[in-house]
């Protein structure tokens, strides 16, 4: 059965789900988005994703033409119509249709899209054995530039970083800020464990404050693992006992090599394995029912 996609108030068959070439999301990357998961019939952290979406839109002075409670219904309805109880949901709000000038005032109304699709999981082997990453030359945009807290449609720095990881033959790129501090990966936050303490870069170095990151910090504290938000350098990655990434798509995924240095034992460490186990249980235990 063909899936359906919500665009501006109606559902369209996937092959007919199209937006205008004059949409400034397409012409300029002018817009915001969210990637959300549903597990076993419940949308995980829906309110937090909506809060971040509306905050990103506000920062760009982008009026979302649908209030948050209706947006929540659209997300749930998208899952229902596509008969999905486990889903990857993409919400996009773009500036809308305008002319060829970049002035957003020419765009009368924002375009709202909701796609609910089957989740394509990373290979189980990556979780069991861990992945390799490299630090890359392309920097994460600074907080004084395109603020990384805005989850915008402009991901070109991250895409360049991904290309650099591809060239190095590894699965992910670790991005640094202008000072060379560790920020995050192209679509995931990063953590290290050393001496039993979990460390992750603080918001001010220029991260997207990941919803999975927050959940994992809470889970770790509940498990009795001390958690610190601290500036990390490449040295801290190379000399960590354990390392992992967090994100809506990847969940919690171990990292066992960085810049050709073996991390810890070269296998996913005990804290990482325990947090993966707890995270998987946690996502099944809460969420907004799809209905
Ligand atoms: N950092 C960045 C730059 C991100 O884009 C995260 C961290 C993790 O945030 P959450 O809230 O998901 O824990 C993201 C996540 C994907 C994909 O399909 C994910 C993101 C962006 C684009 C694609 O893997 N964002």
C-alpha cells in the first residue's frame, strides 16, 4: 500500500506529494524540521520535539500556520493513516512559496509537511561491534553564525562533514567548533566515558541540544553514573574508555575508533552497553499514544 504524506492541510499519495519549486525551503533552505520516532504505538518525546520546532521557527521569524496541539494531531494522524506503530516521522516547516528573491516577506504562508515512514534501522552489527569515526575539517556553524540550536533546513556544513567521513571510509564525522572543541556529529550528539564519568559537550560550544542526549543523561544519572557537561577536545576522544553517539535515528550507538585510535578495549564498553539496554526499555515505556 502506498504511503501518504501530509502537506498543508491534506494527505497526498507519496508519488503525488510535492511542493512548489518556488518554495523558499527549496530555493534557500529557509525552514526548520524535526525527526521524531514512534515506538510500539507511541510517539516518543513529542512535546519536546514540538517545542524545539516552534523555537527554531521563532528564531527565524517563521510563523507556523498550525498551532502545536494540531501539529501533534497531524503527527499521530500521519502514523495512523500509514498503519505505522513504529515510525520515523519528519516534520518540515518551510518559509513557503515566494518569488526568486530571498526576502521572506514575499512568502505569504509557511508550508507544513509531515512524513511518517518505516524506520530504516542501522545494521545491528554497528551496535554490537561499535563504529569508527573521524574528526573532520569542516566546522560546525558557530553560535555567532547560524546558531546550531536552530534545527534549520540548512545542513550544508554537516553534509560536507558527512562527505569527509565517507572519504575516510568511516560511518560518522565528529565536528569541532572554531576553537577546535568537540561539538557533535552530523546528526548525533557525542559522549565519552572516562574513569566511570560520563561527559558530553555543553550547549555553549555549539551543539544542537538533542532530545536523545537529554534522555540519556537522565538515564545515566538514574543508573548511578555521574554526568558532566564539559568541554572536550580530540585528546578526550582519543583517550576515552568508551564513546557513543545519541540521536533520534541512531538512538545510542557505540564508537570504538576515532581518528584511527582504538577507544578503550576496542569493543563497546560496559557503561555504553548498559545505557543502550536502559534506553531501549525506556522508549517502550512512555510516549504520546498514536491512538
Ligand atoms: N545534532 C544534530 C546536528 C542533529 O541534527 C542531533 C544532534 C540529535 O538530536 P535528537 O533530538 O534527535 O536526539 C541531531 C538530530 C537522521 C537525522 O535522520 C537526524 C537529525 C538531522 C538529520 C537527519 O539521522 N537530527
